[in-house]
C-alpha cells in the first residue's frame, strides 16, 4: 500500500468481509425448501455415519448437542484449575475437522507437551525435567502430531490476535475443508489484551460480541473458555462471561 487512503480502504474491506449477513424476514412457508435441504443433509450424514461438523469426542456430549458443534458461539466456564483448557485442547485435537486453537495463556511448546503427554500416556512433568532423551521426547511429539494433523495453534501470548487476524487465519486453516472449529482460551485474557479501558464486565461482553461476529462470518462453531468472575467465585452463580442470547 502506497498511501494512507489505500491502507484505510484495505482495513474497511477486511471489516466488511467478516460482517455477517443482515437481518432477513421469513414467512414460515419460505423456510420449507431450506428445511428440506437441511433434513436431507442430516439424514444422509446419519446414514453414512458422518458427523456434520466438529465433534467433542465425548459420546454423551455429542449426543446432547445434536451430533456435532453447530455454527455459533459456545461457552465452557468454571473455576480455575478444573481442567477447562485440557478439555478444550482435547476437543480441538480430536474434533475431526480443521481446528484453530487460540491460546492466549499457554505458550505453544507447552501445548504440544500437553498433547504429547495425553496421547502417549506420559507424565507431563517428564517432558520438562530432562529425564527423557531428546530423541525419545521428539518421537513422542511426532506421534502426537500424527494424531492431530488438522490442529493449528494461534499463539496469542506473543501478541493480540484480534478478530480480523483470527478470521484470516481461520480461512487459512480451513482451506478447502467443509468445516472449521475455533477455540479461544480464554475469553478473559483475549478481551483484556485488546486494550479496552471499559469495566471488566463490559470488556467480556464486547469480546463475546466480536467472537460471535467471527463465528457468524465463518458460519462455524466457536468455543470460548471462560472463568467465573471474581464475584461469582466467592458466591457461586453465573460467570461474568455468561451472555443470555
């Protein structure tokens, strides 16, 4: 880009690209053809035993969500240390579709250690203490990579991965595939690193709004990990990231 105007035009195009379609008016009969196409696709997938999107790899959960994660925003939340990141990472690695795991708290090398530990059944600490020979550790990681060939890691610890950046990276990871699954860990850290000066609750809602736009523009499921707010940690109740839609 040679001029400031061209740069502004490029930024405007990027923002336009990720804007979901506008509102539409339907009469019930208008939806019949669309519903029929959806019913046929669901039936055929069921007959073929093929998931219609990313799965969790947990049979009970997959059944509860209708067989796969549908496009839109999904939130998993709870207190610190209960395994939210571990669960989300396992889902990302085993979902059966291209997946983009946006890590805002854990460095990529730690993520690959965790995947290798889970896949090989090796105690995580052994990858850090030096008791594994380098060749042995590398073999474990290579094996883990072979089990998650569709997983890509976005390192949000090195800089802020904003909505537009995530949109472009998601398209790259998706390629020619039919589905893409995005996981953001975590909402609090992602929103805090945006530099917004508004109160925490407003930052979280702003973050959720932007991620919902991202999911809509990609027509893809987006899973966001969220911790309880300070108040709800003390008293129970809902997370500050709970968004009633």
